[in-house]
């Protein structure tokens, strides 16, 4: 479905051709993309701690998708191949590099397990 939408938008171009092109049809250099990205972030007015990279957006998108699936109660292991395919990875190892246990994911996980198993653990740590 995505491939069809892109084809409708840009025509039947070679998938190896650059997606973003200069006015002469060439691909942008990495440094030019970094400069443009920093300008967009600066102009956005979004408060950012530290240095943000384009790659961080991919990581955040993957983590947000995992968090949303978790909140929906779906089996995350079953969804990993879908996420890997969406991200263009050939295997799950590449996708796992993006997935780290974050505070945003840890809090709902702990709340769910506390609700299920909190009665087993008392203040002394022994049942």
C-alpha cells in the first residue's frame, strides 16, 4: 500500500534514486541534510535538551509505536516483525538496536505487573 501511494505521488522512479533532490536532480550531501535538519528544529520552537539527530526521530518513532502497542495490550513479540519491515530492516537484530527500555515504556509495564502480581510481594520482599 505504501509503495503504491509513493508511486502515485512521485511516479515510477527507480527506488534507488534520491527521494529528496537538489534543483539539479542530485542527492543532498549528509552535511547539507544535517544543516537543514538543525534549521528546521531551531525554527520549530520545540524545546530540546542536548543535540538531536535525524536518526533520533527513527528511534523515537519505533519506541512510540512499541508504547502504543503495549498500551493496546497486544503481543509485542508478534509485532516486532511488522515494525522491522516498516523500518526497512532485513532482520529483527537491526530493529532491536532502536528499542531500549525507556521511562515512558517502563512506567506502564511496571503498573501492569504491579496490578497483576503486586499482592504476591509484601513489604519484606518475601511472600
